[in-house]
């Protein structure tokens, strides 16, 4: 599969993004956790059983017409899942990006690594996506002596 770069070594932990498919046509690299790689392996096994195409240029997710699913379709499915989950707040699809970037920032405590993960050209943009909790803020200032 071209989208996930599955090779002899298994599912890739680092995926080169096609500039034609990325915002601003900048391309870049996406990093995939071990848990997500396991889910991708399971999904690819299902695709083999369903006889879906697995060649390098094939998309990971297909529409009913057998083509790459569109961003609009992803947003629509997310809205359906959100409604089914009965969240109190109306989360948008981009909330997933905020959560991922916030979690990377919490794990690394490094704005520049987080910026690279987010594929932002400026760390100032990245700060918009990091949402420290009240507990994190308190933990940071708790030891300050006045």
C-alpha cells in the first residue's frame, strides 16, 4: 500500500506524504505509533480478504465507487460518529488534530518536536494547537518561589 508504505519490514513508522494530498501541497512526513501500525496491519489483512487492491498506488480507504475517499466524506463520517456518541459539545474534525498535537507536546515537552510533528512552518502556529490543562499549569508554577 502506497499510503502506509508497507514493505518487507512491515508497516512503516514514518510515512512520506504525497504533496498532492496535503494542505498547501507541502508534503511532509507522518509518524505512526506502534498501536496505529498494528491497527493498519489488521485493516490490511481485512482488505486482502475483501480482495481490495493493495498495490503501491492504491489508497488505504476506498469510497463505494472504489476511489480514494474525499476529505468531505471523512468530515461527514466524523459528524455521524460524533452524533452517535452523543457528545455534549459539537467537536469538529479538526479537533482530532488538536488532540494529537496536544498529546505529542505533553509527551515530549518540546515545542520544536511538536512543530515538526504538526508540519507547521512556525512554532507560533503550533502553540495554537497545544492546550495545557489546569493541572499542567499548576504543576509548572507550583515550585516557583516568590
